[in-house]
């Protein structure tokens, strides 16, 4: 805040006391120009947070857990992704990114899941407007159990952290109950910059620009000793690297340039070289000097991200505004991937009269995300699987003169990664507007203790996203090409009326009552077009298809909610809050459309007791508890017919498509819906303790919550005799125990030195209590085996697959050759971690400001198919180390079976020359690819310094890095890079797109 003229009340005064509400007062010597920076003082101001329905309340008055993150904390490391900017900074929130690609999906779950197969995404509320944040397309239904194809972003990718002033996370149902069914998974309340704190009289202009460079965060350790082939013999099209030593390739009997063979007879001997058929196919000199190539490192690019944001804000006597323009342009570490996003935002508020206020908030976003596929169709399969003897980067990916015939080191099971990035494209194009306008009337009727506030708000969230998947002519899975476009047109209108009456009954009692009505109308139109078998190569477009199929569906959903909120407080000590909401939902069966949910919470600030008020150690203490119920509606469809497609194969392809010539076909949809479907119900219990010591030097918050979710909605299998495959019905229950601890410490708070640090601890355990009758587990994604499941009696979720063969004592049993054996399928891994701990710290030394965020995940497991397959291929250093041993034992404690049927400790050694047999056996056992998923990451580190600090211009320079250090038990892979944008996220990995590390710098200009 800038004051141009200050008049001293006394001409003889020598000092000036400068103060502001919520900031520490400072005493300075009177001079012509005085510059003072005031720090926040939590003891002078009771922090105000935005809760449900835009209600601003003192944080001390809340009887449930909320946690806030300020805008500067989100942008200190220049992250352009809201989800990554939140990682490690809040407790009770699990954030699971799918990869380090620009625009990659990221799942955010608050206090565990409520739904086995449904949406567990929290509700986002931006400036009072609920908006969509989930993915339009679930990778499980589109990508063959999430194990193939491209990722699909969730709509939170549209938000620019630079526009955010603060975030409040409403974790429990009591905190979010007023939002009704949509808030079953918690609420993220976002307040954007509004200009209310801007200087009056002139615009405040802030411009920041950041440039970062991204690289792959970690890579497997590849061996550079053995060549492509099998059984010690070189084979130029083998998928494995169990051939001879690379140094011996020139002496190979069939391809060596030193030996007498068909190639040396035709071209003459080439001493010290060997013949490479792929080089000949590409029109290159087919003779090469044997050497090892770093194929994975050479494939990945250095990605570049450039983000800019300009904000103009101004305050007036009767209003304020904030206008911002932002753009983010990112090139990914994989060729032809990236994201371009442009944001425009306007917030404005005007006091029309003493009683009437109006305001507007609007956001427009346009974006383009360029992706690549992962899993079985992914580019990583041939990058990581490439033998080091093959020049993957140097040999063209197609044959000479024919760009549509791939040239690869192996057969056509997988695409050559370079060919795929040039010919296959996966693009998301979005345009979105969301915002609201409101009018508010507020009057105290000429009294000091009565206030009536009436507010009507009308908002919209409308977006159009086109998902374009194009497989080029010559693709391994679609040899003659394939194109698909999905056009999602979604419009949601939101009407909200609230009337609040506040009455200060006397000096001790305060009373507040609110009534609200909310009307939500959502229309979703999906237009899908698919084209098969291109007429000719070179134009990878749906217009080039010979077989074309299209469809369109329109769904409408309306929710009408009426709600009330009662708040009572006594002596700033006891706070009681109760809510009730009734929702009527059109998407449920008739007769089951109206639902009512209550909540109640109570907080007691015991340090307001007379004998504790003067305590100088425990300066604040509150006990709180709450109970709430909230539901989640399902989707009910009476009759549905579809055009069938019949396919097969490993992971993709539909050889029979209708219309088939002039013949079309319609069949009943494979899924039916229970006519007695009812919403799932969540009952939540929460208790907590908030303590502050030595006037805020140390603050401690603890929360325990229990959630009981019943009447889960999911699809259960049906007998084929019914004519259907599954029925959507109620049938399951899950409960969650959550412990959250937040500790903040401010040990140094001096004029030139400031230091604080904090911990965010979360322990969240989901347990599956029951499923539908006769159902023991349900699949969430993966292969036939392994897969991710929800299983009765286990933590949610689990990994299911082929286990090691064990005896009745649970000991692994090896065969007569000392090799492990495959046992029965079952639960082979538990995904849920033991706990998560985030650490945040800020150190200010004179004008330098250093911030860092660490994130520790302890426990939990994941299926890592990549490492098991790479060991089997023989491309890892681990496989070479075993091969070079004279002999070795199976790596886990095991037993062998004796002739009399008894067991004794395993002592059967395996010769190094039989290492392939060992890894082949391991690769056939899913449990062998289950790894502990503990890790510690340095999420962020940043350093800033004000290089210019003048009256008319302030310039701050900063350097930053993200995800540059990883300590993990998963060898060579990012433990967070997994498949799926749904409930299997973080659990399943097989040729996933990798994570990335970022280094960059930026400048901030303030005028």
C-alpha cells in the first residue's frame, strides 16, 4: 500500500508508528521518504476464510478442518499446473500426476475415495461458481483398461495459478455439505485476484514472465555390453538383447564383416564392422562399426516452457476491478508433444448505492494439448526396449522411399517411436468460458445488531473440447490408418439465491440464519466420428477413411437444491453450525430423485476461559467435532441401443464395423440400470484439535475423520443368458480412516531475517467392506492379469495377478532348476501408502527469499511392468550383471521341495549363462513386478531477489527448479508416472510416459 502524504500530528515528533489491520506495527524515524514493510500478525487479525456458498467466516469459528494456500505459494516455483503447484502443501489431499507431459491428467482426492469406479474428483468453486474439473473421457473405457492409447486431461488444466489469490480446501462433508451431492468428494474453493486490495487512484500493473527447461527426470540403467539377439547369437530383428557381446559383432557368422558369409561374399569383407539390414532398408551404408548407443537419452528432448501473465488492477471508492491476460507455451520432452494455453480473466465489483452491490467474474480459456500414447501402444515401448547395439536415433524410422513402411529393430508388434511421433497424433483442443454475475442487497435497517443480506448469482460454465486421435497409414495396430474425433459440448447453468440474517443478540450471543436455493442445469452433447482404412497414405485425416461411423448423444441433467444454514456463537468461545440440504435430481429413477442431507459441527475455544486467557505459552486452543451426511447421484438410463463393433487382438483394432456396406445394425447396450437405483450415502465423523503456542511461534492442527460410504453405485456382472453383460446398481460399502497433522513453526522473525517451516502429515486408509451379493472383487483397470481391483476386506485398491508359488507356510517354492514358479492368481500388492508427509520452508535473509517443498510418500506398492519386461528383453544393466555372474540364487528368500515332500531353504544356484531363463520365469509372474512405491521428492526450490526497487518500478528476479531430486525404491522410473486418469492412477505402470524435471528463471515487474 502506497501513501504519498502523511501529516505528523505534532511538529516535534521524532518517530512515526505505522500500522495496518492484520499487520505488525513498526516504529520508524521520521524522514522525508519512509519505506516500511509490514509483516502479517496473526494475533491482531482473526484470519477470514471463504467457506461453502461463498460465506466468509473467521477461521477460529470453524468447527471443521479447512486448509488454505496463498497465491504466492502456488507460483513461487512458476508451475503452470494447479495440481502440481499444490503437491506437498496440504494435508489430507492425495495428488497423483500421470506423467511429466504438458497437460497430463492429475487426480486429486481429498480424504480417500468414496466411489469404487465413479468420480472421486472434488468440486471446484471459482469465485462462487462451481465448475467442472473431471476428465471427459475415462481411460479405462477408451484405452482397453487404461493400458493403451493416450491420456485425457482433466479440466482443472484450464486454471492458471497466476490468477489465483487464495485456495481454501474444504476437506470434510461438514465443511462442504451446503453444496449437496456435488461436494461429496470435498471442495476446492478458489478466490481469484479481484483488485480489492489495489491502490486507489491509479492502476497497479504486474507482469511476470518465466522460462523453464525440462528434461526426463530419471531413466533405467541400460546395459551396453551385449547386442541384440537370443541365445548368444546376433539376430537383427529380435526383440531381445541376449545376443553376443557388442565387441564381437564383427565376428558374427552371418552378419560379421570379418567372416565369410552371404553379405561379405556380396559386398566384400568389412574388417571390424557388421551388416545391419535396417541401415540397408533406410538407404544408408549397411555396414556399421559395433558400438553401444544411449538410445533412451538421445530420444528425449529438452522441453521448453514459457509462461507470461499481466494483471491490471485498481480500486475506487465504490468498487474495484482486476483484469489479466496469460499464456503458457510448453514443448514436451517427447517429440511433437506440448501445450499452448491462453487465459483471459476479468473480475469487477461496484457499490451501486449504500445497500446495493453488483459484481462480475469471467474467465475465457483456449488451449491445445499435443500428446503421445503410452502403455502397449506407447512410444516408450520401443525406446526403452531398444538394444544398445542398435542406432535407434541414427537409423531412419521408415524404409528408403516409403515413409509409410516402418523400419524398426524388431517386428511390428510395437511402433517405432520416431515413426509414431511423426505420424500419429493425439490432440485436445478446448475453448472454455466460466463465470458469474451477481447482485446483492445488504441493510442493517438502521440498527447496530441486525443485518439482512440477499444475493442472487447467475453463472455459466461452457466449454467445447475436440479430442482427435489419428493413427497414420503404416501404424502397427492400424496398418491402413485410423482416425477418431470426439466433440464434447458441455454447458452448465447455475442459479443461486441466498438470504442471510445476522443478529448480534447481545455482547455474548451471535445468531446467523441463511436460506438458499440453487438450480443447476447441465447439457452434454457428444459427437463421435470414426474412420477406418484410409484411401491413400499421406493424409491422416478422417476425411480420407473408406469406412466411416458417426454418432451423437445428448444428455440433460437438472438439480434443484434448497438448503439452510444456522450459526450460533457464545462469547467467542462456543461455535455451533448446522446445515440441511435437499436435492432433487433428474438423473435418478422416478421415486428416488429427492434426497436430504444434514450436518452439524461444534467448536470450543477453551483458551477463552478466564484462567487461560493470560497464558503466554498456549495462546490459542480449540476442540472441534462434526457430523455430516452427503450423497452422490448416479446416472440412470432406461433404454439404450448402440451400433456394435466387433474386434480382437492384443490391445486395439475393430475389424468389423457398422455400417458394413449398406447394412447397419443396432443392439441393446451391454449395460442395464437398476430401476431402484438410489444415491450412495456418505456419513462423516470428524474431531480435531487446533493449538497455537507462544503467540503463533508454533501452531499444531490435528484431525481424525471417519467416512462410512454405503450404497456404492457400480456395475456388477450378469449372466450372459440375460442378454446383458452388467447392471449398474447399489451394492457396496467402503470406509475411510484419516489422520491429518499440520505443524507450522516460525522460529526467526527479525527485521532482516525471517524463517518458517511446516509439515503436512496424512495417513488415509480406505477399506472395502462389501460389494454386491456374490461379487468378491471388481476390476478398475489393467490386463486380464495383472490388474487393479477393489477387493472385499482389503485396502482400496489392490493389485491382482499371478503370484509366486508358495507352500502352506507362505514360503516361495522354486523348481528343480532354482527358478521361481507361477502360483495361483490373487492379491499381490496393496497400493495405499502408510502415510504422506510434506515439508515446506521459507527463509528470508535481507532481500533474498528462499523457498523449498519436499514430499515424502512412505509405503504402498505399484505394479511396474516396464522393469520386468526390460529385464526379460535383456536391455537392463541388472540383466547383464546376472548374465556375467558365474552363478546366483533366486533373489528372494525361498525353499525347495525335497523328495519326501518336505521343504528346505533354497540352495539351488542358477548359472549366469541361464540368466535369460531366470528373467523369463520372473516375467511370467506378475508379483515379480510389484515394487515398493516409497519415495521422497524435492518438489520445488526457488530463490528470489528484488533487483530494482524504485517508487515507480519494482523488479524481482527468481530462479527455480521442480522435481530435480528423487529418492525412490523403484529403479530408473518416476514412481508417479503411471497409467490411467481414474481410480487406478498411481497403481499401474507399463511403458508409461516418464516424469520430468524443470529448471528455470523469471522476472516480475510491478508498476
